[in-house]
């Protein structure tokens, strides 16, 4: 009856958000008096897999069939169901992502498992199984009772404070039979920005809006982001104007982020933008308009010209290192 | 081309969120309801495909009678008919089951919906519906072209996008820029009044129950740093907020 965690791979290593999910799953396992098993799908080194133990996994099931390399949703769901049966798991945990959500939904459908997305805290197991989830794009929370024999939790970033240990997980090769019918969807091309830090996973984000006046001015934003080791993001108008790609657009209809630090440069803070960033731990707003509504949602603010302030900040960060 | 578009009836993106009855019910007072913005993109693309390839667009909502204003607006934008399943859409599995029951009978070529509803933000229903029907689902889809029995799509992934091909039937969660939002014209509004709207009763039951709601703790005051001493901010972030 172990708790099973679906862990995703990026560039040969377990994704940071998935390590957080493993830690979350291991905490749930402790509450239930059982152990946590991580299912890792895709190619990864033995050392990386065993390191899942640092995050609380007692065991890693490694499914590494070459046909799974493209992240096929239906095939992943088949593998996850096999792993749930193999481990007799009644709780499944995963980090919210475009692949994870889709796989979790199918598994819920296959097993008639209750599913809750955007879980923000560890569950309450005193009398039933209750979770807290974020709703209305971070503007409120709901306490939800999960019924059914199997429960699936898609967790939001920072749902649990991770503390890393030094244990090693036992790695087992996991090769369930794959169904040809699950490979009907073909990926014919991938366009991915190279070397940039993944925005949904980032702990630090530097975001800019129309206050930058044009795409040619993004250098000062990138300089600050590079100095910090932060991901870059933008507001909706900037993405609509094609100054920046859509996958950087943060807001109600874009990416929702929950970094430790969100620095907004030249963004006024429309309610739709705030919806995408209100789960950030600390928000800094830099805007020349002291009346910009974003200051009301900020922890720190600077009223000033981004073209003067950003280079100063970059310099101050560099001086720290 | 027989298309089903599933829509949500949700509070406007600028709505003030609050709760009543000891934080057990959403406070609808003074809240304007809209068709989910992602659902609007799905509907717009469905109408374009129908106009291009022929066929029908049916709009479906799992929701109570107060959804009908939004459903009529979808008919005014160009859907041919509508189905409403008369219940409160409280649980992903339950909502998906209502859609799958109808879809299993009607055999749609495409089932489109928004990537997520903007009230519960689950992004789960399209995958569930597809599983219940035994067909693939993809989300978030930013581009959709139909070539015979094949759908050619672009899907957003973390840090980029990918091009995908799959055979119909499919379930797709949609987002911008799959189509431009459409605004109903006068003729659309007039004809929407008489387009058929079937009301069905729900089947099955949900697997989750919401017991209580909660608002986030209010934010403290914003600490201002002078632009002339901008470097002080870095010190505060490092030593006070401890995020660097």
C-alpha cells in the first residue's frame, strides 16, 4: 500500500517539481505508516534515480522503454496504472504539469480514482482524507474531502517545505507490457528555448511589461535574470505584441507561477496578471507610476525608471558574488 | 465534422471572490458570469472549422439553470444547438462523466474545451472525458488544423511548444492563439433565441466533496525603497525576506 509518486525527467534528471512531489509523497507515506515509491519514466542515470532517496523515496520504479521517450500521455497512463497495481497504492502524488495533469486525468478515469489538482498543503488524514487546494487562480482555497479507494493529488509548487536527507532509494527496472494502441499521437516537431530556466519550475522570476517600451530593451531584464539565476517572464500585452514568446506570458490566461521571488518591472498589475503570480512568496514591483495597482500586491516596491533601476540591481547582485 | 464544445459558466476574471454561509458557499452577489475565456477560444475555433468544413457545433454545459444566459451567448456566436446537464459542476470526475455519456451516444469527431476552467483551474476534465471514451486528448492546444481525418496541432509545453498529429476523434483543451474571440452580431443574437437547448439530468455522483472555502491571508504593507538607493533592495531580499 505504498504511496506512489509520478516523477518526470528533464534532460536526464528528475525535475525539481517532481523531487518536491516525491518529498510530499514520502510525508504522506509517513502519516499512513507506509513507504513512498517513485515511478520514473524515461532515461536517467542510476545515481540520479537513487538520489530520489534524499527526498524520501524508499524505492524507485524505472520505466525506460525507448517508446516512452516522447512523453506519450496514453502510454504513460498505462505505465502508471501498472505501477499502482504493482505497489497496491491507494494514494498517487504528482507535480502539476502539462504532461502530469493529462496522465493523472486518464488514470483517474481508468481506476475511478478521485482526483484533486492544485493541492497546496499536506493532507489531513484525521477522519477521512482532506486536502486544501487553490481555486479561482490563487484568489481562494477550498478544503476538499476525497472519496473512493484510490486518490490522486496533483500538487502545486511549494505545497511542502522540502528538507533533503541522505538516504538512497532501491532502484528497480519496471517494464510493464505496452499497448500499441496507446501510441496513436505523433509528435512531429519540438521547439524549445535552449538553456533557459524553466519558468513554472523557477524559484526566482524576473518579469517585465510594456514599461520596457520594446523587445530591443529586454537586455537589462535578461542581465538581472542572469545575475540572479532567475527565469524571465512577461505580461500578456508583451506576449500579444510578440515582443516575447507566449510560453513566457504569466497571468490568468498564461502560465501561473509560484516562485520564492517575483520581480515585476514596468508591469502595472492588472487583476488578470496578479492571478498568475499571487502564489509567489515575495513580490517586488518596480514601476515609475506610484499609483500602479501592483504596489498593493507587493512586498517591496521601487518607484522609479526601470532603465535606471534594473542595471543598479544587477550590479548589486554581482557585487554579492 | 461534428464538434462538441464544452463550456464553463464562471465568475468574470475581475470578480471579487468571497464566501457566505460560514465560508461554505461562493457569494454570487454582484458577480458577473461569463463563458470561460479558454472555452471562448475553443468555441471560436469550432465555429471557424464548421464554416470551413461543414457540419455542426453543439455547445454543452454541465451547470445549473443560471448558465443559460452564457449558453445563449455561445449560440449567438455560432453554435447550432446546446445541451445543459442540470447539476452543480463540483467534481472533475462527475463533470467528465456527464460529457462522456452524451459524447458516447453522439459520436463527435472533435470535442473541444478550454485548457482549464478559471474557477477550479484543474485542467483535468478533457483527459478524463478522453479516457472514458477511449480516445486521445491533448492540452493546451494553440493551433488546430484539420486535414481529412487527421488533426495537426501545436501544443504548448514547458519552455516551448511541440507539433503533433493525431487521427480523429480527439478531445482537446484549447488556449490562445487558436482563434480570435468572436463577438455575437445582431442576427446571431436573434437566431440564438430559437436554437434548440436540451436539458438533461445528471448520472452518477462525484468523488470529492468541498466542505469549506478560505480566502488567503491579507498581504502586509508594501515596503518602499528609494530608486536612488535601489541596491538596498537586494540587501532586504537577502537578509530580511531571505529569498536570495
